[in-house]
C-alpha cells in the first residue's frame, strides 16, 4: 500500500507571485472590488459559507494578473455572464487560467501578414500546369516559348490543353 506524502500547509497556502503595475494597496483594493462584484451578483443564501467563499476567492485572485482579475470578475465579461449559480473556487480558477492563456496566446501569436488586395482571375484559367521535372518540359518551352513560373513552390509552365494535345502529351477530352 502506497503512503501519501505529508503536505506542508505553509507551502500549499503560498500563492504564486504575480507582477503588478499597481501598488500593493491598490492591488488589494482591486481584488476587494472584484470580490464584491462577483459576490454581489448572486443572492447571499446561495452560498454555503459566504465568508469562507470571500476568503478563498481573495486568496485565489491574488495569484493572477490584474487584467485577468478584472475580466473574470466584471459582470459584463466574467463569470456572472456564464453562470446562473455562484461559482465554485475551481470554476473561478479555471476561468482565470483560461483567460490568462488566451491573453498569452494573443501576445505571442504572430499577427497575420497584410492581406493582398483582390485580384481578378488571371488569363491562366483553364490552363494545365506542367512541372519542370516533366520529361518533355524542355521541348515544351523550346517549341512554344512559354514563360516558366512557380506554383506552390514548384517551377513549371501553364499550357492550354490544345497545346498539350498537339504535342501528343494529352488526349482530347482528357482535360
């Protein structure tokens, strides 16, 4: 039978330090304000232990950045919009971690490159791509003086089906 390791209560109650642009007094005021916003969104009789919930909520919120706390506790964006009943501490932690991960993705993901303006379809519509490694590619270029270009990283030429049929590289009706 495996024995469980004893838990150090002091280590378990330590919250991870989160850097904040606010002074400790202002941060404490922010956490209290957010606790009140979350707590006052529900009826008092819906909490099994209202004081215990407030204490636990404050301890949990201390471990997250200010913008995460504001988002999760704001009635316009936070848990009050998603939950009909008072959240459990695990739901608060989950929401904070989810929003923190979202913010991290938004900060680290590269923005999309500038989108190209709409271009009219080229005159190449209905033409067939012949790759540069085709056995008769050189013959095709020499006979018809086609301009090579790249398509999806491969070099080659676009040819009208009639040209390929005339050279015997394709049968009529195959295109």
